[in-house]
């Protein structure tokens, strides 16, 4: 008997079920596995419902900004996407940041200087600029889905992470992000909910920023609609 | 990891004398409790979310095989592979095999408690593969060759000065010779050293907070981002996780995520909450080329079958230990294995055998704070009592304690005799204690009076004798009033 059968067999026995249902083979397609599960289990997997959610805030934008600033993200508001490059330059200058820029391919259409690297992070650039799938007012997070247009190394390797976000992309709760994930054409390898610069409390339980991921996070919140 | 739980009493006694530990635990006590209380108070829906989560997880445990099958099928559909490990030893050898297949020289590891159960580091080192802990706390411990002492803050017992010494000793080989005393500088130096190791690592190993049957994703929660770097940079990604971590769908995960960080660190939400699935997709320009999940039983099915099933609702936030006076006094190492505090005292005896950890269920004052703060409503004191009963039945506690408990039990079953004896003892103690008010020493209770005095009875009568008396006088009054009529 394989370890798989042994474990599943013990679980069945522990749940007081005799072996009236056999254990489907590991290679069985998802739909066939699901069709053999009890009705309530099937339903909970294929027709998920929200459990208790926190009350929706009056203003998604205000709540988002408040939550983001509480976890050391800075936010500036822009009129249009055309202002992005100026805003990036201004931010880099203000903080005296040097050392190159990685930009996600989703922002390739903007007129970046020729020395800007477009693509996944190489580990050499100090700053990345990316787009986001959405932002969550409930938690103050940006939701970043991975893909050829938005490599996820950009979210973790550089010291500074700048995110271009459109106001229309703000959703109220985590459950709204899940709906977006389900509606994507295909499941991305990763969806990173990022809520502020990387931090650690591992030395005497005192928070320090920039443990492994970015030390700074800056949000460019664009008023005009996406695209 | 070596099991030292059988030495709990000696280790606890040593811990109480350790000044560095005292200093470190003071920091922890003040931070965690206050922040959690504030974060929970800020979420008016807390009680309802907590109840939703309890019901959801109970449903999962009743259908665990079904949800595991659905999760497995979804992982395979996403291009991943699923491995099953019955024991911690099996888990370690599966991980070693996968690393050898990947021809790994170094492995970047995110913090995983199941990995600690299986001593993945020891198993990798034994075959010449170098594991690198990337969580700052775990990294500090790896340098100091120590096990973690807390499930979310593994180096909670270390002072800043001790970290300074460790980094000074181990980072000189990289040309970093300055002795750093500033906390930010220490964090920065660790970042520099670990960054190169991340980029060079052939395999990334992490745990997972939740497994989603609906999508085949696992959710990984960190503050540092080390888990994400370990998942995205190396060519091979391995997730090692207990079978109880599966939940039906993403909305169910939201309920748990709303409680996890608040319970653990008092944050509203952790920095990085990542939903990951499978290797990089066809068009992706980064991400691992192969993806493996190792599902570990290691006695979890025993818990599922027995009286401790509720323990499997645990999502390892650490709130129980943060609020435990015993943990706060002795720290995590005294518990002698991977899991300390109240949840550890329930889990460890199952995983390593009650005979190897007979004192843990007794390292509890039954004050109930752990159960009050547990986001998954696990009745920890009741579960510890079940272990206590077993230590008695299996004769795992000292003969003295056993005879004492037996004697008390047989007395408690004979109320008249019990009252007679307590009345007599009370009278004697009252007589002896008059004038003094307290006893500094008692025969047969030297251990108890070593650190406190026994108060002398304040009256020659016991509660029961006073109750009898007042009942009699009440009856007399009633009789008299009837007589008058």
C-alpha cells in the first residue's frame, strides 16, 4: 500500500467512514475527482460563498490610503498615466535613490529612458516599477498577479518598489480579490498581496524595515480610468 | 530535532535562572499581548468570523480525505507534483530525494514548523546539501546551532547583544568585520549575506499556512518576504505541510487570514500573503521550473481519530504561548521539542510519545487564557486534561503524585469521611496557626512552601460545618415560628 493510500485510509477510518467510497487515483482529472465527492463538499469547492466580512468602508480610496500609510507605504495621486514617469523621477530624486530601474512589461508603452530595464528583476536594479491587479481597502494591500507582463521577482528583489495603481482598481475586501482571481483567463503562478515594505521583528520583537524585500514602497494612484 | 521534552522540569528550572532569557522574554510579553488585544478590538466582526472559522474547520476535519483528494487533483492540474509522507522520517527522505534529483548544493529555506518536525536541515546536511534558513529569526538560530523557541518568533529568546556576537563571529568570512550594535544595521547585514545565497540556491523549501482545495494554491504568509524569494528564485520549489492545512476555498481562507496576523503579531494583515500554485507558466519569465508539495501525516491522523481532534483546527499563530504564564516564565526551549507552550503541550506528546513528554501536560495552571485567545476556539486546557488523565493511567507520573491522586480520589468518593478528615485537619491547622496567620513550612509539602507560605485557616470551622450549623439554626427558627402559630 502506498503512503497516499495509507494516509487517506487512516483519515477515512478516523472520520468513521468505511471504504464504501474507494480512493480515486492520483492522476484522476479534477472534474472526475469532484464528481465522486459528497454533495456538500463538492458544493463548497465549486460554489464558494463569503463568510462574515468586515463592514465595507464609506470611501474605498480614503480607507486604502489610510491603511497603506499605516504600514509605511507612501501614496501620491496622479491625474493620468502620462504623469507616471515624472512621478517616478521625482520620487527617486527626493529620496536620493540611484542604481537603475526595472520596469514590468505591462508599463512598456510609457516612454522610459533607454537605460531602463524592462522585464524580470535581475537583482542589480535598485528600483522596480510595476502595475497591479487591484488594491484592497480592507487590508491596505496591492494584489500583484504574476505573468509574462508582470514578473513577480520585481515585487521582491529591488530595494524600492513603485506600484502604478488606478483608482478604479480598488476593491473593498479580500473576497473581491478572490473573485478577480477566479475571473482571470488562467490561474497565475502567484498572486502576491503586498502590504507595505518588507519588515522583521525577529530581533527583540522590534520592527525593522527592509528584511529581504523592498525597504520602500510607493504607490502612484492614478485618477483616470485604466486604459 | 532531538527530543528533550522528558527533561522539562530540569530545563524549566535552568531557564528560570537564565538572565538573558528573562530579559528577552520581557520584550515579548509586553509587545504581543497588547498589540493582539488592540487588533482584535478593532474588528467588530471578530466573534462571528471566529465562529465561522471553527465551523468551517470542523467540516473540513470531518471530510479531510475528500478535501485532500480535491486539493491534490488541483495541484496536479496546475503542473505540480504531490508526495505523501506518513512519518517525519518519510518527509525528510522525500525532501532529500527531491533535492538530490535537482542536484542541489544549497537550499534556501523559509520558516517551516513541519520542516522542524522532520529535521529537514539535519537530513540535508547528512547528504552534503547546505540548507540556508532565510527567516531572520531562523537564520540567527542556525548560526547559533539552536532550535526555535517560538512558532512565529523563533529567536524570541535572543537578546540584541547575542545577535551582535553571532553575526560578528559568522560574517567575518564575508569581509564584514565591523561589530554592529544597531538593530537596523544587523538586519541590513543579514539581508546582504542572505541575498547572495538566495540567488545561488538550487531549491527553495517553505511551509504553507493554508492549502486551497478549490484552486490547488497554497497560501504563504510572511513579513520579511523570504518565503516569496525562496519560492520564486530557485529552479525547484518544495512545499512541506501538514495534511490538516487544507481548506475548501478562498473565501474560507479569508476568514482565517482575518484572524491570523491579528492573533500572531497584532498586525491587521501580514506584509506578504501569497497565493501560489505550480511551476512557472509557459510564458512566464521567472518562477520555479518544478513544483512539489509534501503532505505530512506524522500522527495527525491519530489526533483526528481520537479525543484531540480539535487540536487540528490550529493554524499556528502562537497566541496561546504569548498568553501563557508558564511559557512566559520558562521560554520555549524548556519544552524540549518543536512546539512549545499550550499548543505544544497538546501536540508534542502525540508526535513524540507521551512517555517522552510526560511533564508537558502538567506545565499548565489551567487558567484558560490560551483558550480565550485562541482564534480557532480550541479548548486547550480540556485537551491537556485528557493527556493528564493518560499520564496517570499509564503510570507516567511519579509514584508519589500517583498515590496522592489515588488517595485523594478514594477520599473524594466518600463525602462523610472526606468532611470528617477535612474538619479535623482544619481544626489542627487552625490551632497551630493561631497567632502566626501562615505557615512557612509544611511537612510533606516542602516543594509547595519553598516559594510561598500556606495561609492558616481563619476559623476553626470548615465551610461544610458552618453550612450545617446555619441550616440547623434555620430549621430551629422555622420550628419555633410554627410552634408559635
